[in-house]
C-alpha cells in the first residue's frame, strides 16, 4: 500500500523544491500512484483551506513565501543607492518581505516604478529577505485605481472612488490580496485592457475602512501618489542633525523678532520685526527685518534629505494632518523658530520710505532667538485695544512699529495695485472623533495682511539680489490671462452691465476697477469668480516672466523653505551668491544644470497637492452634508457643462452637480462660448453667477460627490418643460407632450372614419 506523506512532509518538500510544486511533481517525489492520488489531492486541498498553501493554476506554493520567479516593482534608491523592490505577488498574512535587486553590469538601468520579472533567492539579512536577479523588464506604470472592494463569488469588484470614473474593475480571487468586503484598496491593471467587458485588476495595497475617521486624507494621499513615508536613510540623516551655532553668522539674538502664525501652527518658519529708520535722509521711513529658517544649513545638496525633499516638492496640508516635505526633527524642531530658542536663519533687512517704497535691502546669515510665538487673533486684538498677558508687554516696542511699517506698505500696494480678489476661504473644523464639526469661512485680519505684505517684500528682495549678482534661481512666475479668457470675462462683465476695457495692455488695475465696480452688487461674486477663472496658473521657472497677479517684475519664493523646495533653492542661491560658509550648502553646479527640470517637477508636485487638498475638502463636505439630504440650500451657479451645472452653496462653499436630467422635462442647449444652458421650450437660461435654490438629492462621502436638484433661479421657481423624445416616432426635441397627444388622437379619429 502506498504511504501518503503527512502535511508537514508536503510543506517541507515544497519549501525545499520551489520549482517543483505541481500535484504531479509532489506525487512523483513521494512515489504516489493510482488511487492514492485522490488522498494526496485531499491533503493539498486541506492545506490550501488552512492557508498553508495557495493554488496557482496547476501548482501549489506557500503563501508566506515568494515564488522563485516573481514580478517586482522597483522602489526609489535608498540613501546608499541600493535598489529595493516590492513583490507584486505577495499573498501572505505577515509583513511584506523586502527584496534587494542585485544588478549585473549588462542589465539595463532601472528606475522607480519599473516592473520586472526576476529570479529570487531567499536570504537571511537584516535589511532584506530576498535577493533578485533581473530576467527582463516587463513594462512600467500600469494603470492604477483606488476604490472600495466589493466581494463576489469568484473574487469581487472595485468601485472607484474618483467622481469622474464610472467603470468598475474585476478582481480574481487569487488577486485580491486578502481584501475584505467594503475595504478601501489600491489596485493596478492586470493584463491587457479588453474592448469588451470590465477591466481586470490585482489588489496591491489594502488601506482599511474608507468610512473610518481621518481616512479621508489617506484616500487623497494614495489617490494622488503623495509620498507620506520617509525612507530610513532620510530619518537617520535628520536625527543626526545638530543645532547650528554662531560661527560665521550675525548675532541677532537680542533683536526682538516674533513669529505670527495660525493658532494651531506646529512650525514657525518666518519671524519679523520693524523699527523707525534713524537715517535723516529717510524721514518717516522704516526698517523691516524678515528672518527665515536656515533650512539649507541642514539639508545639504545631494543628501538623502535633499533627494526626498525634491521628490516631495512641498508639504501638503489636510484638515487632519500634514504630509511634510521634511521630517519632524527639522520641520518641527531645528528649523522651527520656537520662542526663546536660538535658531539659524537667513535674514532680509529692508528699508522703505514713508510711502512704503523699497529703497534698500541686504541679506545676512544669522542666529536669532524669537521673542514670542503669537497667533493672528491675539495680535489683532492687541492692536485693536485688548491685549492679553502675552501681547501687552510687546505692544509698544514690537507690535505698534510693525503695524506702522504695514501702514506704509499699504500705500505702496495701493500704488502698485496687485489683483484684489474677494474670495472667502473656508475652514473645516474636525472634532476629536475625526468627523466634521463645523465649516466656517476664515476671517481676514490686518494681522494676516501684514505678514503677507512683509513676505511679498522679502521675496522681491531675494529675487532682486540674485538678479543683481547674476545668480541662477527659480522665479515664481504668473503670466497674464490669454486673449480668449479675457474675451470670456468681458462677456460676463457686459452681461452684468459692467465694462472691461479692450484695446489696451492689460494691467491688474483694470481688473481691480471691474471688481470695485461690482463690489456690493448682486454680481460681485460672479465677477470675482469669473476673474479668477480667467487667470493662468502660477508656476516655477529659471526664466523671469514676472508676476502678473502681484504686479511685480521680479519675484521669487524665499520665505517658506520648510514646506517648499523652491524656497530652499533660492536660499542656496543666496548662500552661493554671498559666499557664506565656503558654499558647502550653497547652490551647486549640477543643481544649476537641472534647474529647469526642478522647476517643472515642483510645479507638478504643487498642482498634485492642490488637487489632493481640494478632493479632501470635497469628501469632508460631502460627509458633513450627508446627514442633510433633502434639505434646501441657497447658492450660486459656479460652472456650466454639457451634462449639467455646478452650484456653490452659500453655507459651506461646497460645490455640487445639478445633472441636466433634473433641470426639467425639456431639451437644454449648451453654449460653450457663453457658458450657458438654455431650455428649448421655456427659454430658461442658466449661467455662471446666478442665484439658485437647490435641494440636496445625494451626498457620497467616499467620492466627495454632491448631487443637487434645482428649485429656483434668481428667486423664480423653475419652469417645467415637456418630456423629450426617447424613441422613434416620439415628439421632436422642443415639442410639447400635449401637442404629441393631440396629433396622436387626430390620427386615431381619421382611421375610424
């Protein structure tokens, strides 16, 4: 009688012979023939059911081991330049194994995101579990989807969370990575896209419950590919940093510089101080000091910290978390200008005259000690006459001179006339449970405007200094609107009874005149929104094309190197231009060579963060409003499309879609140039800026989608037109249902006669 091996014997054989794992191979190894194969099959099925083995076509393997030939995805190089890869065929319950790629001299260069087929060898190393040798590269960047997994009989489906995605994805049981029904997952396309049927996907990451508190920002982080986990080498470099000393720096520790930030700020990267200018040639003038954290002292060119900061491009801010550009050891500690602590900084010392015009400036690499960390509200209260215990001692020596300098800068601003849009900014407040507690609009205080004007002035000085010293740098560029967008704005203004002059070189003062003419009228919000839509998007460039919106010829970002890589580049350029510290941490030749690539990359990461922040806000608002489905809201039409209109709600600032199918029982003509929808029968015209009353029909937190039903336009109840034709022989578009019924009755009467 043939002896049937025990389960441990089978598992040991598979572990020792990973290339011989079919049922036939196992039977041959143990000399199993004939009817005994039935018992072997039963044992293998039991091992599969118990989770010890996983069936892959006609072979079995241990799910907690990788197959000897696997598909891998290359990660970014670590601090030592080693290439690690993530296994795309890992189905175990434990921690995903680490795979080190061992390249041969003849192998092609591999980069982050590349997918390869590789032969694996198990190893017992401290930092990896397998070593991989390239067999071939099999393609890069497969299509990815983020969605909710819905379990089915043979695997399941993924319902995308993207509002614009309507196609679900099929997931085979072997490709679901242990995902559970209702779980948020990240998946990638599996195999070629079929012309017929749903696309297939394999799950590569399980992200948990999409309805859990604080999962909203996590969705956006994964959806937009924002790096949110620092490599070990980056953390190690940050942890090894020591506070910069006084050597080679100007000692400004006795200068009463203060930081003014939001009440919940965790880091403080800028400080300021102002005093009357004692130069008799500048009567009524001011000296303004703006000190910025010296991030370049810690993030050296070519370091792991530098590579990761450039990769991220900027910090990304969500209502419940921040994805920082730099580790907390720097962003929250060494580079944060905390009260009473010596901190390295780069300081712009600027002189303005009594009308706020810049008459001189210079830069210093210094050591400062913040006299106070204040927030906007308490600073505003102090200058308005109600100081608290913290601000009272600072009112006369520090706060009053700051606001005196700001008063002068306001005159210069009025002369320059930067674009002055009035668009309130909303603020989402979360409770301790992670749910939206309230949605409010941020107050715009003079304390906010003071800091903004000081930062703008410091940014101008940085650009002017580097231009004068013929140093390469990154400019912040904002180009004027295109002629097509200006024509659309003129049409909107004309419809509101206003005028935007034509036939002259456009300047921001022309747009401000339009905005001022609309101020206080029912069309104010429409004109502000339309003006904003006409603007181009700002970007970074090594070429200087000016900043249209700020009405400035030379402008660069200098004031936030903790959260923007562009500012760090400008700091390095200043260090190199002044020859500070032997230029060890200044702008290097290889950085100069790739300034254009850097500008493009960080402009892209900035847009990525803006989209992620916007999507997160949409999801939080949808969750907040989901308990008020059926309620009525007032708002304004904020956009027009062929498939419907968008309305911005007054109460929360949330945008919702009014589908064209809900606009009434008539056909609507879409006019792209005019930006309107017009009913064929009623003549109802819907355009941007109109006041509307809507009913919330649906709110979907996982996608951030709001569906609205239009009730009235400009305080007039929505007229209802006829049902459009839906089959052959039905009424033509624009004919009434009543007329169609009458014609049908006449035909029946004729036949009877």
